[in-house]
C-alpha cells in the first residue's frame, strides 16, 4: 500500500508544475488590472522570502512571454500528468477496497480524464472565488437564491412566480379560472 501512496504523491507533485505553467500563461494572456499584484501579495504572504522572489521572477517571465503555444503545452502537460494521478488514485482505491477492475484500459483512462477535468473545474472555480469573491459572491448568491426559489416554486405548481401581468377589466367582476378554483380550494380559509 505504501507503493500506491508514493505513486499518488509522485503523480500529483509532477502535475503541479505543468498546471502552474498553464495558469500563469493563462493569466498572462488576459491582462486583468491588479490581478498579478494581488497574486504576488498572496505569494509573498504564503512563501518564505527566497522562494517568493524566485516564484515572482518565474511568474513575471512567463507572463511577459505568454503565448498560445505555452498555454497549450501547459494545458496538455497538466491534463496528462493529472489524469495519471487520478488513474493511480483509482487503482489505489481498487486495492484498498479489494475490487477487481474489469473495465478496458481506454475506459479507465477516460474516467480518469473526466474526473481530472471535473476536479480542475472546481479548483479553478475556487481560485476565481478566492480572487474575485469579496465583490462578486453576494451578487452571485442573490442570483442563485432567486433561481433556486423560482425553481422550487415551479416544481410545486405555485403560481407565485408568474411575473406576467394579468389584464383586469375594471368594469366587470373577475370570474375565477379553472386553475384559480383549484388553488382556492387548496387554500385554507380564515
């Protein structure tokens, strides 16, 4: 089992460098104002001074010379190394739970690749929320909350989300429609 843990650690550390290459090339292609300064502040607070200066120099060079080829090479390298790590994790879990994997090789690799892309999406979403979260999360939460409330209301058959104005003729009394009668019958009277 220790061999499996060593393989997992190796693959995930090996995947770290192409991932960082991809992310910094991506940041270099989209010059967002103040983003690199904020990133350098995070690096300075998280790393010792010597490591922070080396990292700062490397990121600065990558950002200055960022192009599509560097971005593609970083993405492919990160995807390949990370999917190897995910395949190693699947194999380690199979051994831990004493499960014989009978799927063909290509299906195991596709599953590892899909899991890698899913994990990468959630990690990138977390990083975006970390950088831009203080200003955008309340707006996102409000929009998401409204969407969930409207979805729940629509699934329960509640007419409360009907935002289209109904034309009411002021001169004649309103006759309840069939849907209004069923709603009125289900509503308790006070």
